[in-house]
């Protein structure tokens, strides 16, 4: 508003003073001009129309010689809001040219031509600047929407990874344990199987509750403790296959929570795959702290041909391996998975640790 008032005052001083001819009409035109400029912020179209009419009348009666600079000032926000149509600006510039040629006939031809050129340049520049601002704002809005959509997709993928890792591993372990216990027919084995099913179910419920709680509260921020290196022993103990855990290297300092969770999910996916595709196999789980990162490997000995084709190098990877790879790559690491020569399958990951 202060800038508009300053521009209005400057135009009055430069192009409308000293007053001449009909003093009353001169005052009305000046007041109307100032009002039109002040309408620039709220009603730019009305302000532009008012300032243009006042300027043209001033030219016609010889009370003002503004080369539509005030009108150009008010035209800028019009272009910002409604810019993009060359027909509009062409119509405006054509109208200005007609007004100046008709009303400026009493002036020297050179003066008329000069005023016409200045007016057209001022109005064209104001329109182009406003249209440019409009385009930049539209591009920024599109970029913001795209960024928001990417964030939503990334969050959905994160939730899918978490839920898959929790549910897939736990349900696989429960199915295998209950099936083995049912076929044995031994009451003591059945009791141990049910105890293991109970432990696995409770752990899965706790992890799933933490994931859903994080989504409910903030969508991104973790709301509860997530599994990490300290939970690997329980994970291996309750695995659907016989497995052995080895921790190597220096583990004095704490790992970042995201790295610990990634290590846990890699081991979990490896054990889940072994339980699905290599029933009866033995698994070797190795987690080593090496220099600036953590190396994880889950290697099984293979359990027959049934189901092994689903993990071959020529088969499409499952959701679990895709999720593990995405999780590790987000941390700057890498994952490799494939069958071993002869028999067995290996899942390996290297996850850097920021110092």
C-alpha cells in the first residue's frame, strides 16, 4: 500500500502538475488516478481500468501527459493473477495505441510517436514481468505438489516395508512351528511349539504396534523403540530354521537407530526366506563391524529343491528383498542376494555408519 501511494504521488507530481484548464475536472481526475493505483492490491482489474480511463481523459483534455506508466504499474498484478493470454495484452496495447493516436493529434507528431512507444513499452514490460511471476509461482506450486506426492509415496513404502518385515517373518515362523508340532504328535513338542508361537506372536504384535503408532502420530517420526542389534539373539533363537549368530568386530559405540533397524530387517528377511524355501536347512548369521560400516550376511545350507527356484537369480525378487534393498540403499549401502554354487542361498548387505 505504501509503495502504491508513493507511485501515485510521483505520477501526479511529474505528469499532472501544475494544474491547468478546468481545475475541478483536474482534481477529479487526480483523485480517480490515486484511487485506481491504490486499488492495485485488492482489485487490480478495476484499478487498471480506472487508471487507464483517467490517463486517456487527461490526454484528451490536455490536463495530464502520463505515458500510461501508472497504468503499467497497476497492470503488473493483473498479469500475475490472470496472465498467460497474449490476446489480452494485445487488446490492451492496441487500445492504448488507438487512444494515444486519437487524443494526441494536437501534439507534435514526434511527441505523439514518442509517447505511444513509451506507453507500449511500459505496458508490455509490466505484462511480461507479471506473466513471468505467474509462471514461476505455478512451477513452484507444481514442484511442491510433486514433492508432497513423493513424500506420501515414500512414507507408504516405508510402512509397507515395516509391516511386511514384521508380518511375513512372524507368520512364516508361526506356520512352520505349528506345522512341525502338529505332525510330531508329541504333547511335549506341541507345548514347546505353542510357547514359541506365543513368543513370536507377542513380538510381532509389539513391532506392529510400534510401526502403526509411528504412522498415527506423525507419519514419519518413530514413536516407539525399534528392534536393533540387541534383538538379534532373540530373532535367531525364534527363527523357523536352525540358525547360529556370530557378532564380529568392535561394538563399543552405539549404532544409529536406522542402521540397527536395517541390520535387524536384513537378518529377519534372510531367516524368513530360509524358512520358506529351505526347510530343514541350517543358517549362519554373521554381523560384523568393519571400519565405517556394518557387514551382514545370512547364508543357508539349502534344504532340497522344493521352493528353491523362487530364489534363483533368474526369478523376480519378492517384496521382502525389494524392501530390504530399498531400506539399505536409503542409508547409502548395498545388498546382494543369490544362490550359492551347488547348494544354499546367501543374503548379504553392507551398511555404512556415519561417524
